[in-house]
C-alpha cells in the first residue's frame, strides 16, 4: 500500500500525472465520482480515458453537472454516465484497488490537492460502495448521445452565414 500526497501545481500537472498513470494501468474497470468532469478538458486525461476504452476497460462515471459535449464524447467511446446530486469529494478508482482522491476545490487551475492510494483494497472497496450508492439514487442515466444539446452539432446543423462563398464547384473558374 502506497499513499502519495498531491500538492498544488500551476496547471494541476501533478494531479493529472497520477490520474493518467492510474488510468493507463487499468485492466478491468474505472469508476469516477466527479462534479463537472473538468479533468476531461485536459487532453492528456481525455486521451488516457480513450486508450482505456480501446483496451476494453469498462468506464462508469457519476457526475453532478457534466457539460453535454463532454457527456457526448464519453458516450461515443462507450462509457456509462450517471447524473445525480452534487458530491463534495471526487474520486477516480481503478480496478477496485487503487484510487485518486481530489479534495473539494474551485474550478480554477492550480488549486487542486488530493491523495493517491495504490493497492489499498479496503478503502477502495468503500469508495466503490459509495459509487454504487450514488448510482442507485441517480436521477437520470445518460444512455444515448443527445446531439441536439451539443454546441458543435448545433453549428453543423445550422451553420452561420459569414458572407463567404464556400461552394467549391466553381473552383476551377476562379483560378
């Protein structure tokens, strides 16, 4: 059993490194208890989750207020997402044995602190039980992509007219 403290860093790089290493070590399952899924905005963590999905790791996420575009991206990769009430403490649990704890923080870079627990099965099982409890009370389970709420999809369906001709059928005439 190894416990490491996560100190503040300017771009949360210490937290991200530990989280990425745990995600990359996952063999069976990843559980996430979060608020807005703000960590998914970091490319390194997004890519780590995608790699885990491609390896066949089952990813289940409980969040209180995730943006629809993040939900759509995760659903597209086969993640299960549950939306429910807000939780104070956030966790990332890998294979029911190792986990990262993120202390409550503002949505600002450089203020995140927490702990990493490697091979700490007893406490990991408690976090898994918390996850199961939260999911059982989740108000809404996201089971399909809601494209109508995705900002990119909305723009693609009704592109703005910026007064620039984009028809390529007369390309040869123009040159």
